[in-house]
C-alpha cells in the first residue's frame, strides 16, 4: 500500500492542542507519537507495553491517551510514545473513528460499524436453546430472538438443532 499523510488535531489531557501531519500506517496498532510531541501535548504515560518495531526490534514503550480529531470527528485513543520518528495513525484510532484506508485514492473513507460473529453465535445459541426447551424441559440460557430480518453471515455459522432420537 502506498504511504500517505492526513492532517489531524491532537489534544493532551491538559488541553494543549497541536495540528499535525499523521502518516497513515495500518500496520501500527495504536496512534504513535514521538516523545517530543507527546511532551509538548502533556501526554502522561499510564502503562508500558511491549512492541515490535517495523525493523523487527522488540522494545517496551510507554502508552498514554490523547484526543484525536480528524475530519470533524473526535475520539480519545491510546497512543504509543515512541523515542522518535513521525506521528503514525494506527489501526485502533482508525477503527475508533470508523475510518478505513482507500489505498488507491490514498485517502480515508468512512465505514459502518461491525458487530462480530460472537454476537451472531450468541443469538443463534439462544434460539437453539429456546427450540430445545421442548425436548429437554430445561432452559439453558435466557430466550433471545434475533432481530427481524436477521440473516446469518454464512451458512457455516448456522447452528443446527441436535438430532434427538
């Protein structure tokens, strides 16, 4: 994927703001700020996290929080505080803003939120439990009906009732 930058505004916990060019890097887990920028914003490390750098080095970096504004949307997001380098816009911040990368146009595009398959399986399991109530006489889980118009993502995710006999 080609590299590109976007303009964003960062705000530290004390209200200090700075407009910055962020290098879009979906390979980075978090928004990443060089220490110098984090210090100017007053970002306070709340913990430390092991990281693997793009060069393959294993290090431990501080993690703080910063307020990020892109295209009129704002979110508070965790950020790595790197010893140096450019500010990176990572996957967690992008997903928190419901943005994805269009690698051809080299721009960010809005996306819909996604409810994962765990929720689908829970709904299907609850429906199965309701159907098996007449067979076992017991209720294993509270009865939940899927929303009207609910369709499983793929046939492989469908839960089949047990065969009794």
